[in-house]
């Protein structure tokens, strides 16, 4: 039997390759392909939970596979979301539910449909109305885009049945340089102008002439569908065939308009809220869910062979998010890892708040949480755990330990 330390090191030395191999396994690859192909089609919690394969993939990605059967419970997590401090997920002593609710919030974004023309009393005709809305939040007075700050979102508009156009807007140092007076103090009006410039640059295959953006009286970005004429291939009025003109109305129920945040352009960017929050919708977050699913699957499959390997992998993943002894005590798996390394017994007797506080303080005095921001130190801690786990549980598998008669009869 391979030791826990050896098995862990084989996986962790080149984690990217380990995850790639796991992702290539037929069952894993099939479920991942299904998730990627279908999550964008889901528009509601009901749709999401009705698709067993999507739902099961998602709960596993967030380490909630054991709760997959508890659909009423999970529906409550999703329905209440995380915006309110009293939301169900926020009241649970487990941040996995908060992360799950945020990742699968199908209400994100702003959208509207136009209205058809109507005949009112007296025979007068009220023209069709355009699709229009303001973002929920007002813009700040100014924004600093001189560093890594970025706002990235997609504007989509159905201009006729079965014909939707879209453009992704990126506001960051690269796209605003030379186009605003001061990158460190980008004004509301400059933001509106920058968005319109990118719409215009999207061309006929994008949203040029189809959508306009401004800053409303409340200080929030305002979006409105507009009518336009497509002059065809020759770009001139008149013509036939491919050069024929095609006029599109600004309103009517066929016209729709939607804005949704998109994933940032790179891992070094920092999300900025320009009125629509910073969370991204489930389809834009698909790759992050896939990555989480592969990591969870790798850990679970490793744990089927050796519990110690799963614990070490789990600790290595969670370590950078830890900052106190309470973070350890709130997670049984992390508690087992840290107790093993620093030589503490199980905490089952620490049931009172005073005992828990004392235990948390003791852990904090023995663990340098700041060092967990250094991947090398996280790896050293995980390997130390694996080595101690071997001594306590797998001595028969380690020929070096056998030389010293450890664990022998």
C-alpha cells in the first residue's frame, strides 16, 4: 500500500495535471460537458432543480453532495439568496451554502421587454414602447480605474423573434486609457460615454444603433432599446437582395433588453460595482463550477483509497481562506488536520462557548495563519499532516518506519 504522504505528493506536485486527468475520465467528462451545454438554458430555480444532472453536478461542486436529496432545504437556500443578513444561507454555520446560493442566483442582472402598441379610448393609438430600465444601484461620483479595477458585463437585446444581438462591455485601465481625463477619477458621464462607444464599435453584428445608455436622474445607468435601419450589404439606402434595407422598431414585446455581469478578463482584476453588483450569473460562472467539481471529485476519489489523502488535499484547498482558530473549529475536517499536526486531542468535550473560545485561542497560538498565504508553507503543513497520519494509521505501508519496529507485532 502506498503511504499517505507519497499519494498526496503524487497528486499535489502537479495538481493541474491531476485535475486534467480526472476531467478526462469518461463519466466525469460526460457530466461536465452536459453541465456546460445546459446551464445557460436555465432561467429559474425551478428549472435548475428539475434537471437532476445539472443539480447533482452543482451540489457536488460545492461539497454538498450529501445534501442533494434534501431539495426542500436546498430550495430554501436558493430562494432566499444572500442579500439579507437573515437569509437562510447566512444563518447556517457553513459557508458552503452561502457560496452555493451566490453561484446559482438566477435573478441577477436587469432586464425588460418592450410593449406593443395599443388603441385607447377615443381611438387614439399609443405607440409601442421600447425596452428600458435603470440598474438597481446608483453610480459612485467617480471610479478609480488606474489599477486592477474592472467592470465587465454583457448587454443583450432581442431585436426580432429569434434574433438576439449582444456585446460585452469592459471598463478597465486598458479600455479607458486615453479616453477619460483621469483614470483615477472616471466620472459618471465618462462611464456612460465609454459604454456607448463600445456599443458603437460592436458593429452591425453587435448592438450599434440598437441600444443606447445614459445616466438617469437617480445617478444610475439607464439602458433603452432603439430603432434603427440596417442598410444591407452595400451600406446605402435602397437596394435589393443582400443590399435591401431592413427597419427595426425600438419597441414592442418582441424587443427585449438585458444586462448581466460577466467574468472578469483575468485573475488579477478586481470587480467594481457600477450599479449591478459584482456577482456573475450561473452561465458566466460555469468554468469556476467545473473547476470546483473536478477538485471535489479528485478529493473524493482519493479519499476512497486513503482518508488521509483527502484530508490533506482539502486542507491545501481551504488553507488560504483561514484566519483564526474559529475557522478551524467550524469545520470537522480542518479540525482533524490541525489537531493531528499540533498534537491536540479531539474537541468533542469543547461544547461550551468558553471552552470553544479557549480552544480557538490555543489553535491560533500554535498555527501561523498568515503563512497560509504562501503556497509553499501550505504545502509543507499538508505534507507534515500526511506524514503524521502515516505514523498513526499506515505504519505497515511505510518500510522506513518498519525498520524502527513502529506498528509491528
